[in-house]
C-alpha cells in the first residue's frame, strides 16, 4: 500500500474529555498505514483534561500533533489544520464518533476510484450518548426520514449517490486551492456552505454507503433542544451572511410546519375554517408521528419508542422550525 497518498486527518475539538480517549483509540486501529498519514488535533484550548489525554496519546503516536485554536471556532480549526497539512488528501473526523477500522482506507479508495468526486463521505449511524428511553429515541429519530428529513448520509442509500453534503468529508487537497477555505464567519453550517460553494464551482460530493461511522447523539433533552434550534437557525443565518441560499428543501419544511400552525392558531378564534384546518393538520401530523414511531419501535424491538419518539419528533420539528424563523429574522445575521 505504498502507493497510497499521504493523508492528513483533521480533528476540530474543544472540551471533549469524555469522548476523546475512545475516539483516538478508534483512529489508532485504522488500517491506513501509519507512515502514510498524520493526525492534526486542533483544540480550542480545552480546560477539561482533553489536552492532557491528547498529549499522552501523542507520546505513543509520533504522527499525532496537537495544534492550538484560540476561541474554539470550528471553521478556524479546520483552516488551521489545512494550512498545516502535508497530505494530498484531507479528511475531517468528529470526536463524537467512532470509525470502523477501514474507514480511512475506504474514504481514500473511494476518492481515488471516482476521479470526478472532490469530496467523499459515508453513512453515519447514530447511537445515544446515554442509554435512556429518551436518548434512544433521539438517536433513532436522527436516522429516520420523518425525523431527520432527506439527508442521505443519515437515512442511508442503496448505492453510491451524488449528494449536497456528507458527514465529515474526505477531500482532495487541490479542492481548497481551487475553492478556498471554510468561512470563519460561520460558527455552524460551514461544511454545508463549503460544499455548496464546491458544487457551484463544478465540483461533486459523493456518498458511498459502504463507508460507515457511528455518531453519539445528544441524550439530554435541554441540550438536544439547544442543538436542534442551532441546526434550524444556521442554514438560514449562514445563507443571509454569504448572500446565497446554501440549504435544501428539507430545511424549509419545518418552517412551513411551524408557520402554518402559528397562523392557524391565531386565526382559529375568529374562523371556523382555520380551526378545522389546524386541527386537521395536527391530526395528520400526529398520525404520521405515531405510525413512524410504531414502525421504528418494531424495527428496533424497543416498545419505549412508542412513547418517546412522537415527543422527540414534535420537539425536533417545532424547535427546528422556530430556529429557522429566527435565522430569517435575526438582525445579527447580516455580515458587516
């Protein structure tokens, strides 16, 4: 395998002591030759012990380097890693995930086998950080079309497919020379914006279903609501900031759901038709949520999902939609 390109693995990180040890263990078991890769751990000056753990691993792994990222901005971390990278291929990994032992090798082979692709990624499975009924429901909803929309890297595909974005991403180094770096004005959605810019320049993003990783989804309800609000907010705020739409149809659906219910609720006291329409919409939504919950509870052999999944579905769609509306209205969204 000496003909493999030199690979740079970039890992943005900040205060991940809970996950970083297992993550680094999964990276060390990769089948990609250690002498053909480097791991750049770009840390936002963590204060929870993360840096100590990484340094201990670096003592045993000469290809692992710890880089500083003051301010813990994720796009700044990615750009710092790219500027320090020696590889012809650059791949981003997330600390909240674990990777099968041939993940890196499959990503690079996928890139080399598809010369028309500029970015390659795979399917992201989802597991709960905490094995509770709510945690399992959040993790399951993240991989279902009703809960997560049509993001193929979450819901899966039957074969290779050109998509708008992927989880992580494995890039040719030349892509960044041609398209530029990640937009550091965007605290979130920087990968979505970059891939949209890549595709606008004629580049392509390829999803390969035989490449898989496992992501540990948030299990705390309050933390999940905060994360979901940000997920809804940033596609719209980022689009306003860069002056072009970077989202997709799946980002708009929760906005329409929340807006129609709000209009219906406001009009209901004065309009019988509005009351019937709103009640009908809620009834259809409830039926769809319960049907999806029943299907997933049966598939996962987890009866608790019958109760928790409808709650997670409704929370996801409402909070996401509210976040999106604020992303449209927020006066801070315009770039100065």
